[in-house]
C-alpha cells in the first residue's frame, strides 16, 4: 500500500479518517484514487482537495453513520449512491446492538478495503448483484447465534457461523475480528498465520476458482492442483479432521490446510500470491529497491524472498511472527506459476 499526502503536507494512510497534522477529515476519493483531505461545501457534501481533481463527494453511508468506512462516493446533482465501491458488496452486516460489534465491523471493512485494493492492483474482475458479472460477489459478516437466557438451551451446531465461500457469497465470522479469539484459533489449529486479511485473501481465492476456473480452465487446474472431484470435498474434509495433514505436507503445499482438498490448496496458494503482491506493492512504495522485479513469477518470488528475509529479521527483533517462509518447495512454485498466468490472462470483465 502506498501512503498519501494531505494538503497540509502531512502523510495520510489508507485507513485514515482524519489528518493528524491539520485535523481535516479525510476520505478515499474514487475519482483520483487517493486518500485526500475533504473540504466541506456550503451546499452540503465535500470537495476532493487533491490537485487537479476537485470532485464533489459525499461520505459512504457506512462512513457517515457507522464510521466503519473511509470511502467517498461521487455526488451528482446532490444525489449519490449511498454505499461506496467496497461497502456495496455487503449482504449481511454485524448486529450493531451487540457491544463490540461496531469495532469488529470496522476491522472487517478495513481488511476488505485492502483486499479490493490488491485485486485492483492486479486488474482482477469483480462485481456484485446487478453488475455484469458471471458470479456476483457478496459478503456477510455474521456472529454465532447466542443461546437464550434459558439454561435448557445450548447453541446447536447449525447455529454456528463458519467462515467460508459458496457461489460468490463469502461469510466471515465476526469473531475473527477479535484478536484474542483469532489467536486462540490459530494456536488450536496449528497455523503459522491467521489474520483477518488472510481470511479475505483465502475466501476470495475460492471466488476466483468459481469465476476464472470453473467450466473454463478446470482441466489445466486439475493437472496442477489435483482432481477436485476425487475425493469429494465432504470426504476430504472428514479425512482431514480425523487424520490431519500428512507429515510431509510442506513438500507439496503452501500450508497444512492446503493438503485438505484441491479447492483449499487453490485458495491457500491464491492467498499467498495476494500476500506477495500486497507486500511487494507496499515495499516498492516505501522505496525498498529489493522489492523491484521484472513481472515474471520467478522475479516476484526472488523479490518477495529478499524483502521477506529482511522483515523476518525485523519481526524477530520485536518478537513477532515471521512474514515469509524461508524456502519455497518446487511443487508450490508450480502452483503459483499456474495462478500467475491465470491472473495475468484474466479478462477485465466477465459477463453472464
Ligand atoms: Zn492535514
Ligand atoms: Zn479526488
Ligand atoms: Zn463504504
Ligand atoms: Zn477455504
């Protein structure tokens, strides 16, 4: 992610709603694609202060009324779409009557905005209901149903909300936005990383399988990731939760969970690819010359290794988790090569 600049000269960051220098309200202008200081207009609304832009804007409904967004929408004759280009993908939002949910929702939206930014860096197509896209994308942020006050009732399994993807609809359990809860799950499930943005990157991997691979490139995908129909997903899931990943998973997979089924392998590898793109994009904007590469996958892997090793050492200095794996298995590189081509050749729009 790049940093931006306020009219006062102070740096602005992707998540900002105010400038810490001049206290101006700031927001994302969709016209010039910048975080900008907002000038209040006498007629209501705001004007983008980015030099040469001056678009009249309104706050996204979720910015104005819930403060979980920092995006603006373009004002036309005083009217505007009420939701920004990220919030318009929401199908279900957290119940704000529950304490803590506004903060959880804000964390979810911040991760979602970063996700869309990376998709746009890559030029990947996406759209929601009403857009001309073969598989409309949408998000639901839901909590487990809580048991009633009555002591007789417990939370049945069907009331549990699983994070997952089905036909373009991504569900994220809002408890993933709780740091303590998420870290507990990470340790329980023996994962090297479990982050909110990581969930979005994994689930969007399933979305792009549906959009770009299903009935379009399944044969080539099968050759790289294995047969997604044998064993069935349900069989693979049961086997994984009984036996876990094979001991030698790291020779073949980016993560232990990827060993479960070719669809999970695809999503895990896709998430790792997005991790690399996001990290290298940020490192490049921060002026790290090690992050520059020629556009090839091997150039990208080399640059990510260089940046990753430096950040791993910085993290170890601070007692934090490693950012990048030390070694990349050849089998994982082949899967990334498939994704690299799939993403580079993806059409900008995919209609019905
Ligand atoms: Zn400022
Ligand atoms: Zn602008
Ligand atoms: Zn919004
Ligand atoms: Zn998955």
